């Protein structure tokens, strides 16, 4: 690169970062997989730890200079264990995907079969053949899905396994489109018939689980929990694995290191610890408000004529709602693009009954209210958002006109709530 361009490019990078920071303060972010950390978590995130290595386990590292991260990592393990009702927690996976890969890699061998939800019915890419399972040479079979209950059809899945002679090693639960709790108990009974392990991927709902507003995977029979730490759980981007089995944990840790990570991006851990503390203090209120907000947004939007799915089931029991935009003559992409012009950020999403080939232009939109809840929005703001979405998607008002109202609404919700002061 020419030296004259160096300065120009530096300035461009600085400007783009500034623009992102100020733009996102003017947006209503409804992406279901995102969140923001508290100021204190952000403060400890930017530390010397971001430059360091600590391969191995606390107080048994392959590097020197780790005496402080050793202590932090143990505190984080203990706090997350208490929040999750798990005896053993490994917070070293650097993402939910890495956590899943680490678990699958030690609990299966090449050629084994695993069960998961298909992508349209909510399964994450890391549960399916386009993701990690193929790298591990696994065969992926998908659960039968009942569109009426919007959930796994356990009886049909049992019959399918028998008739096709499939013997799964793992039953993966949890999803990216995750409106209703999964039948963990029933799947755990089915898994027992195959002497298989139940892995519950809590990436989306971790904050709701620790806040007591969603199902309790371990109590209901899950053997292993994997997760991201940055969706409804509002921590730094990263992952974790938890279990109550000493025997399993010995294996799972090896999946994380040395298999799927070397260093585990240490600066995440103090921020994860601060977020865990916040969940001890505020998790219940925060999770309760998220579910209330999601329900309110769904009910209000539906009453205004927006095509929210699963009305017969009360729309949702999580942080998410989903819309079938085809019903009002838009594709998911068109709807999401219109919303972005109004500073409302949502993502297009496959709906359970759609073919996978629609993935680039699906008919659905997925919405999550956890981030706006974290910024203090409650039911009355959900009503306002429902009206803005109706004007945007049903009345087809000019997005740029709605944008001004979005900026004004968001302006009153700039402070992260449910967090520690000081
Ligand atoms: C169910 C599920 N599992 C795992 C992941 C992957 O998480 P990460 O982005 O932390 O790798 C996601 C991401 O959205 C998800 O929805």
C-alpha cells in the first residue's frame, strides 16, 4: 500500500468505527442473537488479558504469567455453575459453535449418527450437515417436526429411527428459531433407549434459563449444555460447556483444549464474570421482562394485522417472535431491508415449513427483544414498536419517515439496565 494511502485508510477505519458506534445508538436492534454488555463488563473486557495466552486449565497451564487469569477463570466457573445448576463448567470455548464442535468431537466418532433440528425448523448450522458435523464425518438426521405444536414430534421421531435403523449417539436440542421450550424429558427417555447423550444448546436462551423464565435443561434430563454467552445472556461474545457428570466433563474439556482451541481469548473471562454477577442480582427481573416484552410485541403487532406466527400457541415463550411476511406480500429480505432503512434491525429467517433452498430469500423475519429490554424498554415501548412495524410493513410508509421516530424513541433508552453500577 502506498504511504499516502496509509493515513487515508487509517482515518477511514477510525471513521467507520465511529459511525457504527453512533449509528447503533440510533437503532432499535431486534436481532435475536445479539446483546450489549454493561459498562463495567466492557471496561474489564479491554484489559491486558487480551494480549495473553493461557493454554490448559487454571493452575495447570502450559504458559507462565497466568496467576490472575487462573483465579478469574475459577470464579467464572463457580458462578456460572451456580447460575446453571451445573457442577462443572468450561468457559473456554471461544464461541457457541466451538463449544458444539468440542462436545461432538469427543462424544462421537467418524460415521456416527446424531439427531438435530433441520435448519428451517430452527437447528443451528453447527448442528447440521453444512456445519461442523460434516467436518467430524458425522451423519446428521433431523427430528420429525409438528407444525401444529411448533415443536419436535418425539413419537414420530422414535418411529422414524426404528424404521430406518438409525442409532444416534447424540440427541442435540436447542435452536436458533426457538419460540417454545423443547421436550427435553421425552428426548432424554428416547436417548436412553440408544444409550445416547442429550446435548442442549442453550445459545439463544441462556439468559432466560438462568433468570428462571425458560425450561431447566439439566432438571429435565440433558446431559450436557452448550451455549454462547452473548445472546439473551448479555456477556462478551464467547461460548461455554456445562455438565453434572464428572466422567463426561473429563472428556469434554479435552474437546475444548487441545482439540478445538489453543488459547481461549482471556479478556472475555472478566467480562463474563461481571455479567454472571449481574445475572445473580438482576437476572430474574431481566428475563421476566424479556418474555413479557416478546409476548406484548407479538400480541400488539398481531392485533394490528402483522402476520406473527404461532398465534394458536400464544406466539412465544422466549425472547423471540417470528413473522410470515409472505402473507403480506413481502419476502423476509425485503422486510428486513425496509426495516433497516428505518433504523430497525431484524433478520430474514427461514420458517419451519419452508424448503432449505429458500435460505437466501426466506419468507420469514425473526425478532428478538432482549437487547431493547436490556436498554430498559417495557410493554409500552413494545406497543410503539408494533405500530412502527405496522406502518412500515403493512401501510408501506416511507421508511425514512419512520426512521426519525425510531431515533427519537431510542434516544430515551441509551443506558444499559439490569447491571452493576460503579
Ligand atoms: C442455537 C445456536 N447454537 C449455536 C450458535 C452459535 O453461536 P456462536 O455465534 O457463538 O458460534 C447459534 C448462533 O446464533 C445458535 O443460534
